[in-house]
C-alpha cells in the first residue's frame, strides 16, 4: 500500500496554489513520487536511493521547486526536510529537466517519511 505524506506548509504556502494546486508526495514499491503542479515533478526509484537523512531548509532559500548545484528541493516551508541522495543522478522536472544527486523533500513528518522509504529499501540509512 502506498504511503501518502503530508507536506510541511507555512502561512505563505497558499501563494503557490495557482502553480501547484494540490502538491503531493507518495512512497510505494517502485519509489518516491513527487508532484508540484507546473513547478515540477520527480520519480525516484528505490534502487537509485543511496542514502537518506535530513537537512534544515532555511526560509531565505525560498519555497516551491528550488534548484541548487546538483540538488533540487520540493518545499512549501522552511524547517527540517528529508534528504535523499541518489546514484546515479535522477532526472527531475523543475519545471525544465534537471539532473539531481540530492533531493530535499519538505514533508510534515520527516521521520515517518524516511521510515516509509526504508521499509521498501532497508539498506538506506542516514
């Protein structure tokens, strides 16, 4: 059964609704799936997840689908985020194609999300 995870939200999250009216993240037997409307999407197979952990997303880095060198973040608020390190890099849409070695995901319950990922891929650890 797939695990749906709520996203961490801030009081400014509604400003993104025109571009991402119903963003979501799901973990199932195939991998981690993210949808952020026209801003971006990602499908990360479990086989490509090398490590998992957490990262603190600063408010100054912004919200939405954010790009950094070798990284993409799917975020609606600052605070703790799940971090997946992938090998080989995964191609995401953000909104154009982007190769990422790390994917930060702003889920409301980071520990539950990482436990869900580990259930399908037990060798993954922080």
